[in-house]
C-alpha cells in the first residue's frame, strides 16, 4: 500500500518542520519491529529518544516534542507538555557519548 | 533485593571490559520499561543500539557485541557473530546525528 505509513509520517513531519530549526530525515530502519511506526529524536550532546506506536498523523506531535527538546535547558525532553503519543510511545532513551566517557 | 539485576550486569560488564578499549557506564534509566534489563551501545559517529531482555549474566555477550562494534569497518554491529541475546534483544537503533543533518 502506498504511501506507507512511515513515508506519510516522514513527509508530513518534514513539511511541518518548514521554517523551524528542526531537521527531519527518514532512515531505512530503527530496528524497532515490536513497536511499529517509530521515530528517533536527537539533539547534539543530549540524550537521544526513540518513540514507537506512532500513527501516520503523528507529525504534529513529533514537531511539538522536537520544539520542547530544542528549548530544554537541561537537554531532556520535558514530560510536561509532551504529547501523549510521546509519553506512551517512549521506547528508549540513550545517553550522549560525552557522559558515557567518564568511567573506564 | 541487592544487588539489583542491573547493578550486577553493570559491575560484571565493567570488570569484563578491563584492559579492552571499551568504556562502561551505568545510567539511571534508559526509559525502556517494557523490555526489562537493558543496555545501550554507542560508538562515536556510528548508529547507537539499545538492547533489552538481558539477563544479569549477559556481561560476556555485551562485551562480545561491543568488540564486534569497535572493529566494524562500516560502523554497524555485524549480525554474524552477534550473541543471540543481542539479536533477540534488539530494542532499537538510532542513527548518528551526523547523517541526520543532510536533510532540511
């Protein structure tokens, strides 16, 4: 079936990011088969996030989350104000390499 | 119950990494409640990986995976030779920020 759900979500998110300091890129596979439609959110030097169980129309939620992330002073996506889909859909977060280098 | 499973896995992995070019760090939370005992694997400029459903005695598997990752010329953990726990337990992989910057 075309467009696939992931393509629609990627296209809509790209369109919604227009004019914002948010970069959108589609990738082939996030290795997250068990949680279906997925997206990752990254910010330089910050924790990275993976979200699953998204819907083809989740673009606005992703942009809302990305803006919260971009404006966060502690480098974490705040829970307050985060769209429900990005609460329930949290698959994992990964620390930045910088903080993982302290220990031997 | 002490030590908790995560503490044991972290301690064992740290010990097993001794003398290897592998850095081990414990973090409070990978946000991956649904897949229980978890670990993330990062390499500078490469995809990051999250594994779940690990066991308290998975340290050797993590070190094997980390060594495969460290030696990979394409920056990906190869499937061949990867311990079963790191095949079945793959939760997600996240691309490096560098490759996500190409698109607007």
